[in-house]
């Protein structure tokens, strides 16, 4: 390999003893040299061979999308270098994994194809408005460090010494078929009051019977925090401190935890309204009904509701605040986050994932990755090596972590790299449907002062998962007015996991047909918004419609999918972080524990723990987790949004 340059950078982490460190950036020529790649035994047994040598800042290979008034932030230079781990994708799972790996002492590089970090949880600006691209509903992320929050995302933030300022609230509004609305307050007593009001005494009695049957599962789901889990035999040591009398009898109910929630619902609930309401709760959590939703996920929700840990947090600054905190956790410990850095292929050497090849960055590449909504404010930054079109490589001494979906991960592997049976099984994973998004900037004059942030519209109880039946909306400026110009408000409305991709397949995004279909498929979202802001169309000053093709393009999701539709009734279950490809680890919502922000964070945490030596993992747990028997016990599976 040819050494191109040595640069000296100032250390960013305040807790670092050194203020200056040498960063070496190297050009890696294909093929990679197998002798320089550490074996699995070396990476576990000698952390010193895979440690982050120096803290560096986030590198942007092209300018981020910004408002015209904001100063540009650009960074050029050769992206080829050597690191310990390459993480493909900067979704919640990938960032959590990278942040923890950097905390463990590894040198980490995150490669993000988009011009913004965060995956489905990124934020973007248009016309002075700041929008959440995806999730805005978070539980238990805003407390003080070490508060015992069961949310894996909060555990990661605590582990890397970062925090997010939040606004706490306790309810959202449900708009059922036929008109009217009711607040859904996520506490045990309030939940029972809602069931009694809308389902009657019979529904309440059946709910209580279900809750009683769920009690042992609630206990079981709370035994092991995500921070203690790993994907190898080391879990016997990291989980040992949580073994106690509660484990007696848990083996008998383990099949219930890993089975579908419907196994208990069918036994205890016959009331039509209550069954539909439980299906709705499952759908919002997993994109599936009780028949396919993992019972462990619902057991965690029951436990949180009964324990009174039901505060909802909106991050001030939007979901971007969470992403920024995770990026800080990476960079202050020596990691790098490369934006506009598309991984073309995982590079194999000697049968092992040894790095990644990047897509060249010339004028054509810059054009293909630029957003129609940001074309006025995004421009190319200097990138001397990429503009030549020469291949760029990042060597990964210890391995590669894919935060891409189960389908996209397979497409990143060269032919013959993966066992054929695993490849076929992965590609056959069922995909949930996609999204339609409506992002609006509106005039806020005269809006009700008691307007809630989150709203859930159900058009029919009969076909709950049907196209555009369940619609979710948020008005985050209720909590954070800085997300819009003075006197304005931001609105995000979407239908998730219920928009068929086949309606959009093959359409040219520049065609009149595509624009017409966007207007047609957005109409139910407008109607949902009119349930609580009747004059929303007249108030609208900025409108952006996102389709499954938008989701596929900017979040790099297979068919724009909400995620894998892995049914709890199928028996196969969600895969863990390990793969049959040496050197390749996976994380994200294609892995256990599944779909959603806390679940994706848990997958990233489990992946990082699995790659770290057990002794380092135990040390992290000592600093992070309360001892068993304390005030808080966390669950291995967390609520999504």
C-alpha cells in the first residue's frame, strides 16, 4: 500500500488525555493483502491490535442539505484508508453499533450513501422548515444518565456519554372509524378506562384476564437488558448477574415469548373491539397484527405500562438530535462518519470480509445522489481522488458490519461469498409494504392552543393492515417551535407498512404519471389531517409528498419496505448478528429483536457487544446497568415508537 498523507488532527473528546493524535489515511489497492487482516481470535484476544488511534471529525464528502442562510460544511480528500471495522449504513442500528465499537477502543468508519446520517431517522430542511423523515415517537430516551431506562437507545447514549434534550408528554389522540376521537394515555389505569369506555364491561374483563396471563411473560421479558446480550457463548458470563430465583419456571414459558401474541389473545379475548384495538397496537409496534407480532415485544409493553414507565419523549431539534448525539459518540472516540459514501461491494479476501469498495465520486455520482428537494442548496465539495473515477477501498482489519436490510446485504456480497442456502433464505424474507409521506409547512395562526403532537387515524377496524388504513401524524412544533419559521408549524403525516410498492414499480420519478399518483395516494393523508386541522389545505405553504420510490432511493430500502415481515408464527424467528460469512456481522431491523427504533438500537448494541472481548463488555455493563434487584430492570425487546 502507498502512504499518501499523514495529517495531525486535534482530539475532540474531552475525556481524552492526548490533545493531538496522528491520523493516517492510506490508499488501499485491490486486491487487499490477506496477511494484514487479523483473525477472529486476534480481534477478540488482543484489543490493542484493533483500537482507534485518533479522534477525528465527521467527514462529509459533499455538502449537506442546508438552508441558504446556513454556512456550507464541506470536506474533501481521499476516502481510502484502513480501519478496524467498517459499518455500512448510518441507521439507528449502525450508529449504535459504531458508537459502542468506538467506545470499546476500535477504530470505526461508518459509510453512509445519503448526504445525511440517520437512515430512516434522519431530518432534513426545506424552506426554513425542519422535518423528521421518519420516527418521532420515542419512549424513555430523555432521562438523566444511568436512570435505568430499558430503552436500548438510551443505554447506548449513556454508554458513550451523550444525551438528548427532550420534551416529555403522556398521550396521543386516536381517531376511530365513524368520527370522534379519544386520548390514549399509556398508563395502566388510563388504558383500562379507555377500554371500558369504548368496549364496555365485557371488554374490560377480557383485558384483565389477558393482563393476568401476561404477567409471567412480563417478568421474563424484563430479566435481561439489551446491554447484557451478545451473539456468542460469552452471553453466559454477561448474563450471569441477572440469573436468580425469577428464572425458575421461565423455561416453561419461553415458547410463549418467542411465539405470536395471538396465542394469548385468542385464548382470552373474543370481544371484537378489543381484538381490533390490540391488533392496532401490534401494527403500530411491528407493522403486523397480533397473529405475527412477537409476544415478547408485547410483554415488554405490558410491563412498561403496568410499571408506570410510560413517559413519551420528543427530542428537541427533532430526530436529528438523536443522530447527532450518536455521531458525536463515534467521532469523539476516534471514529469517522463518511456521508455520500456509497458502498459498492463488500471485499472478500481469503474467504473473509476484509473491507468495502466504494462507488467513485465524479460528477455523475454527485448527480445521482442529489435530492430534488435540495437541489437549490446542495453542491459538490472537492473530492480529488474520487473525481478521477478510480476505485476506492476501505480496509477493515477486524471485519465489516452491515446495517443494510437483509436483501440489500446480500446484494453487497460478491458472487460465491455467501453459502447458497443462506443467500436464498435471506432473499426470500418477506417484505412489509412501504410508505406514503406528507411533509407540510403550514401557517400556525389560530391553531388550538391544546393541539396534541401525535395523532393516529384508523379508517376501518375490519382490514387493519389494508392499504392506507392506519395513518399517523405529528405536529412537532407543538413541542419545538424552532423547527419552523415564526408563526409557522411543521406537519408530518404518513401511512407505514400499508402502501403497496407494486403500484409504483417502474415509474419514472420525473413523469406526469408519477406526480399524479403521488397526489392520488396522498389524498387519504390530507383527509386524516382534516380530522384535527379542518382547514389544513388552506394553511399549507410548503408541501412535499414522499412515495415508496422516495423511500427506496434515499433510505436505500429494498422496494421501499417498512422492514422484514418475519412472522412470530413462522417458527424461523429473527436472525442474530452472526452470519456464515467470516468477518461479516449484521445489525438493524432485519435482525433480532426486529423493527423499530429501540429494537434497531438493541441490534446495534448486541452486534458491538458480540465483537468486543467479554471482559470489555462486562466493564461496560458495570458502568451502565443497575444491579439486579434495583429500581429498574430492562427488557431485551423494547417498544418501537
